[in-house]
C-alpha cells in the first residue's frame, strides 16, 4: 500500500507574496498586532509559532493548516505533550516565565 503524498508547506516567499497581495506587509502585520519588530512575525516562516501563524493565515484568508501542513499533522495535534509545549514554550510563543519563579516545585 502506497503512502499518501505529504502536502508541502508553502515557500516563505510565497507566504510573503500572499501577504503583500492583501495590501500589507510582514512589518505591517507585526505592528498591527502589537509586535515592535517584523522579526517576531518572520519567525513563523522558519519555525512553529502558532500565534503568529494564525495572524498570517487570517491576513491571507486561509487556515494555518493550509500554509504549514507539516506543523499540523494528526500525529502532532494528538500528542498532548507537544501541544502543551507549543502553548507554553518560549521557543514557540516568545513568552518567558516571570523572574524568581520556582519551576521545579521545590522550596
């Protein structure tokens, strides 16, 4: 039995072109959504960043799953550890824990 071909993610230049065709830019998206730099929005072109992926997809008029199918496979979406990591990790959403917070649970 042959495997189904995996859909390819859009090329980053195709994503930027689609944003541009809507009459805005990556910098415009960044500023309109409270980011001070285009770098924050551009990170989604290179690595998973669900919040920004949604911003870009909404601007283009598609879902993030259409742009980045490799980031939204059933295997990933059904893995609670990975989803929790995407929601809380600095790597994925840029959030940082508050200072002086004991993350180990020990006093």
